[in-house]
C-alpha cells in the first residue's frame, strides 16, 4: 500500500546494539540530521562504557529463558537479551547450543542441560501480554518441577524478568537502559538493586 501510494519505505531489522548504532547513523543521513544522530550515539556509547567499566573480573553464568503462552525455550546470543549479556561479558550457558531453525534465536529448553551448567542467574524474556503473565507462565510450566526448584539460582531467588520494552522489541536509542537493567539484575552488588 505504501509503495502504491509512492511513499518511500525503509525497513530496518535491529537486534543488536551495533545494529542500533548503524541504523541511527543511517537515519541521521537520510533525514539530513547527522549531527543529531551522532549526539545520541555519543551519549549511548558513554553510558554503555560507564556500565562496562564497572564489570567484575570474574563473570557470572546465566540462562535466558523465553516464555510464550505455549512453551519455554532458551535464547541464544543473536537475540536482544543474548547481545546484552555478551556486551556485559556474562556467560550465556546456551551459547554452544544449536538454534531451532536456521538463524533462529532460540534453542529447545533442557532441564538436564541447565542443571549441568548451573547458572548463577536466570533471565526471563517473553512474548506475552505483560511481564506478570511471564511470571505466571514460568510458575505454571516450571514451578512444580522439583528439579527446577532445586536449581541454585531458583533457591537463591536469582530470577530476573526482563521488561518487554527493552527485550521483546528493540529499544533503539534506549538500548543502554536494557544493558543497565541486566547489569543490575546480575550484579546488584555493583550496580544497585532493580526498581521493581
């Protein structure tokens, strides 16, 4: 419809922080505001560096669960959350797993694998109507499993539900807020507690 109406269209596929930076530069050129785009990028880079510079030498391990109304799977490094974990030098225990389908962002959930890798923190993303719904689904699908309940991260209450505004949809110029959210969720002793 847009093409038929002779309206120029440009579609971006943004998953990673680097994608956001590249696309901000492109948009700045397209709408003839490259200085404004560079100002936004410089602030993002400065804020990201301030977070990364505080990282501890010894990193933690995480698993990134992806909850839908039907299933729970595990996110890989080519997802938004996976990219954020990579930026923070946090070990994603699923990084060596094969994706579901070519170029996929998820791999099947395996309780045995998670138990074997023993993550310090469980991060949860979702494609549900709310973050509260994600908590309900995880509770229903996994909460009654005795093995799940004996995971160190579960016993210690280290489950962090990632807000959809940063992790379901690419946050664009707000991407660094997602990085800060994960930093606080994994390293509250360094970055401060999350505001619930």
